[in-house]
C-alpha cells in the first residue's frame, strides 16, 4: 500500500480506518490486475459475489446448446 499511495508508513498509520481499508482494497486490486492469475482471481471473486442470474448469458448458452 505504501508504493500504491506513495506514502511512508507513518502517514499510512495516521489514516482513518475507513480510508485505510479503502486504499488497502484498491492497492490489492491494482496488484492483482498485473498478472493473468490475479485477473482470473478477481473475475472469480466478482462472479461468486453475484446474487442475480445473468439471464441474457443463460439464454445465449441455451441457444448454443440447442444448435448442437
């Protein structure tokens, strides 16, 4: 997080907790986006978090399955 925000550790320590957690999350995402494995991990996290079905994607998949 120090590199991401360009702050020293004392400055980071003095951040409010909500600001610290926000930038910690952003720094983690930034680092993960640098590699293929990281991007796959983030995509899986996003997918697992979804609670509503992607009806359009389901219809597309069923259409393809019906054409086979």
